[in-house]
C-alpha cells in the first residue's frame, strides 16, 4: 500500500532584497518535494504590463489597479522550472530586466494592488497545499498561519554583492537601486526587516546556501517532512 501524503505544509520566507530568499526557497522546496511560489514575480509581471501600457511614467494608480484586476497571471510552481505568464504570454525573462526592477516598487507600494495579488497568492497556496512561499509580507499577511515562518536577512554589503553576481553588469548606482532603494520603498507598506512574533530570524551573511536551507528544514516538524510523490502542481 502506498504511504499517505503528509499533511499540508506551508513554509513562508520573508526578507530584504539579496538575502537569498529565492535560492533558499527553491532548494528547500526541491529537498522536501514541495511547490514553490515567488510572489515578487507576480508584482514584476504586473509591472511589465503596466510599463507596456504607459501606466508608470508618471504612475496612474487607478490605471495600475485596474490593470491588476484584469490581468491573468499564470504561475508554474515547479521549483526547478518556475515560470510566469501575463495574459497568456510568458514573461519569465522579461520580469528580470533592470528597468522592471527599477519600476516594480511603484506597483508594489499600492495597497489595492497588494490586496489583489495577496488574494491570488493565497488561492495558489490553498490549491497546492504543500508549498514554499517567498517574498514580502509572507509571514505576516499572506501566510500568517504557515507551519514554518522565517525572516531571512543578511548584511547589506553581502546582499548587494549577491545581487550583482545574480544580475551582473550593474553600476554602483544601479546596484544600490536594486537593493537599498527598493527595500526603502517597499518598507513603507511591508514589514520585512523585523521578525513578527513566532517568526524565526536567520542571518545568511556567513552561511552557504546549503547551510541556510538546512536551517529552514530543521524548523519543519518531523511529521511534516515526508516527501509525497510530487509537489502537486
């Protein structure tokens, strides 16, 4: 008789830019056989559409909200092959463009947009049931009842170095914009710098990726660690 699929397991990971949320979350999801959701990619996809529609220069808040309400986001939650589509068009590569990174906070700081996307994130979590979710406000707003809640932080210099290694070809000003300015803007509507009650703080400054993933997995109750036949997407 096949073993029963373990109960629901949601792992929520918050943190500033460059702290290692995405790499850690994908590795944890792979090791435990879970789905994976990059919530920041959802905001980036909306930013791509708004940029194409001329809604961000200057920011047309009502227009951005209207676009977010109409937009159809398709999210693939396989940790080894994460993809995201906007209105049927794959924008996985587009969302990482420097101009999108510079513009995404203009979308993410709008409370009505956050409410729209938060509802979609929760729907994905409810559908997948066993999933690692990473981004902003994940431990406090999107998944406050997650079995494991982590705030992942790192020294700012290390975070900028990691972002430069990830993207490359950035000037010092562009690098600061990618990390420092975005964190400052997003912190006006999102709490991701101080752990809420019940959230475990992990400082990745001097840890390898494997060590950070180990630290997260150690927080998972033993009865929930069993790996089902697949992550269920």
